[in-house]
C-alpha cells in the first residue's frame, strides 16, 4: 500500500487511497474523475469545494490510520496517536477548523489529495510460477 503524509498542526497524518476510500468517493461524488474536475473547476462554488476537500481528506486519513492500526505498523514521529496507542484520523468537520482558508492552503491540500489518489491507483501486479516448472516469464502490469 502506498502511503502519503500530510502535516497539520504538528501531527503527521498518513493518507492512503484504499478500496474503502474509493467506495466513499464513488458513493458521494459519482466517480474520481468528476470529483477532480469539480475541485479544479474555477467556477465550482468554493463552499462545495471545501466540503469535497474535507470529505476526501478525512477518508484518506481514516484509511491511512486504519492501515497502520490493522497491520500494527511501526509508529513514527509526530503520529496522531490516541491514549490507546492507535493512530486517529480527523473527521471532515474537524478538518474545517484545521485548514486555512487561503488559496495556497487549499491548493496544497488538493495537490496532496491528487498525489495520494494517483499513487494509490498505480498498478504493480506480478505473477510467477511457484512450485511449477519455470517458464522464465514474469508478468508486470
């Protein structure tokens, strides 16, 4: 799984584009391409962009934190850890209090979301003939 990180107020949140994140985006915004189009459309209402940014960022954070917690990954410096030692994501409404309203802040977060989704969609699938007669072929897509 490819993980990106975003620092907010001194905490370094893991972002992960997983099946759960993809499902949330498609349920709420039809598809990823439509969501990206709306975020990059200069005429799309800013209050709706903020909702998309916060919803998607919260979903990416939740997937990243869940990934670390489920697989008991090594914790890192400035991780958002709760009293039980688990990584905790911010919710969409909480993010609205933590993200600056300036265009640069929003643009940086939109770029980070785009980076995370793009990295998460990359395919790296390999197959080999284990236990069978080797044919000398390896497929990578």
